[in-house]
């Protein structure tokens, strides 16, 4: 127990900026809620373990639902386990503005990734209740199920279900670490495949989605700023690349007649790392997983399978990078006498945040006398899935040392509270725009 209490104490002690307790926003409540969520699924290392559709994720959702009801929200859960807490708008037949994130974590994750976005959106409601503000648009605080994808080979499961993008048949073929099928996992959480299929929401019901999230990088820390505006979310594209050579004896095969799949793959990995900077400032390329066959000390590798992750926030430069990677592969095939087979596994479009929304966020920063920094998001978020169809905005909060997906993940409460203020201002500004979708022209 003392460890959990110490998180709360640490959060509160770091909150020196009591002047930010204005306009109904309360830092102490934000700290308490983050600490309450952190208690659920706490690991020995002091991290969080709340996998998608687990009893821990469920417990976290039920806790937030209680807070939502206490704040006067009407709570609804869809067939994918996504939770919506709705505040009526003055014009309640308008489409809603949604804000939130997720409460699931990676197996030994931190206490801010996801949780902060949900607590921040709810704090906006608390502040409005305190100041008797009523939005024009209905406002929904949302928790998306299984964002991290730690259980199945697919993330953003809740937001994909809401947007009608979930590949249900493929999910149904998979099993989790405990050999449970997707359907069994849903059932264990009180959900069903039939309900999951019905989770798709009419896009006309949503006007805008805005998400607060920790940066998971070091740009804000370097600039000494508490929060920043996300300029775009890099879409990942994944390739499975298999190099075929000739296996042979490591002792008796002369060097000049070899066809070594691993030497070719090694050249590929090295050259690939130099391609992004030729293409754009925001593109990245990574090989993070590889299998060598036969994988023997004295055998020339005959087959290497590796996985390349290519990302950029701009689709055009990402395509150029992919083309250059393919050219690189053709060159390597010739140079090393190997055959290469490339299979595309995933290509999620990058999401550029609309200029108009970035402008409105900048204005919200100015209202609070905060400097503006625009930061691309290398990591994916629920906003990336929703942004394919609906205008989205994102706000990053400074991460200590850029660390995330670790018990060491940390953002100061001062920074979290400022982000809530920015979010609140931004949503209030957007409530003055009568047609948000129509105002986003680029
Ligand atoms: Zn997250």
C-alpha cells in the first residue's frame, strides 16, 4: 500500500503551482485520480499492468464511470467496451465533441500514458460544473478499450470498433498469451462478438475528437515547455522482409561463392537507417525484430526474416521512403546474390492535424500565456484512427526524460494541470464555432 500512497504524495508534493487551481480546475483532484487508477494492476516494479479487456482494465473503467456519474454525466458503454460519459449541450441535437484516451497499459507500463487523457477530459467537466458553464455542443468524455494492443497483434481496438475499422475476422483467428481467443477474451469482460460488431458509431454523431497525452519523447523537455501542440501523428507501415540465401557449412564454403542471407540483411538494416534523413525531418525507419535460419554457429544463414517499421506524419514522404527501401532491396538482391520477398503487413495513413485546429490550440496557449511548440507524434494514438474520418486535435504533456511504457514514466502535476487548462480553453473556443467540420478546409 505504501508504494501507491507514495505516488499520490509525490504527485501532490510536485504540485507547487497552486495558482493553477483556478476556473474550477483542481490539481489535487487530478493527482488523486491518477493515483487511484495507478493502484489498479500495480506491478512489483511500481508500474501498471492493465491489459486490454482484462479485469484490471475493467476495474479502471468502472472507477472512471463512478467519477463520471458523480460529475453528472450520462454514462454509456458500447459493445467494444468503450465508455462514453455525456454532458448535454445547449444544442443537444448537434454532433458531440469527444475527449479522452485509454486506461489500458502495456504489461509493465506507467501511470500517465492514457490515464491522463481520460482524467484531463473529466476535469474539464468538473471545472464546468463548478463555474456553471454549459457547452453548445454535447461533450463526451471517452475511454477507448485496448489501445496498446498488448493482448492481440492489433492495437486501437476500441477506437477502430467505434470507427468501423476493426478487422474482426482476423482478430477472431488470434489467441492471447493465455491461449484465449478474441471471443473468449471479450466474453470474459462481459462483452460479445455481436455487440462488438455493433460498436460502430455513425460519424455524423461526432464533430471533433481531442486527446491529451504524454509526449513519450524529449522535444518539450528540451524546449523547457509544459505542453505542446501535436502537428501530426505518424502512421506506421510494417513490412515483413525475407532474405533467402544458400545455407552451407561455415568451414568448407569459400567466401566468394556464398549467398549469405544474414550478411545481406545486415547491409539492409544498416542502409535503411540512413534513408529517413534523405527524405524528411519527421520520417523514421526501424528494424526491431528478426529471425535467422537455421540459426547455427557453424551454418551460413540461409533465411532471414525481419520486420521494418516505417513512419512519417506526411504520407507523400513516407511513400518516397518506402519506394527507396524497395530500391535498396533490389540493389542488395544483385549485390549479395540473394532473393528477397517483401510482404506489406500494415499501412495506416498518417494523420495531419488540421491547420485550423492547430491555430485554435495556439490561441488557447496564448490565452494562458504559454509558448507554443508544435511536435509531431511518432507514436500512434486513438486520435490517429479517428482522424482518418473526423477532425482531431492533440495536446502533448512533457515527459520526464522522454520515458514511457515503463514504471519510470513521469509528468509533473504542474504540467498536467496546465494541459487541462489548455484543453478546457480549446474546447470552449471550439464551442463558439458553429460548424467545426466545415471550418476545417485544408
Ligand atoms: Zn497511450
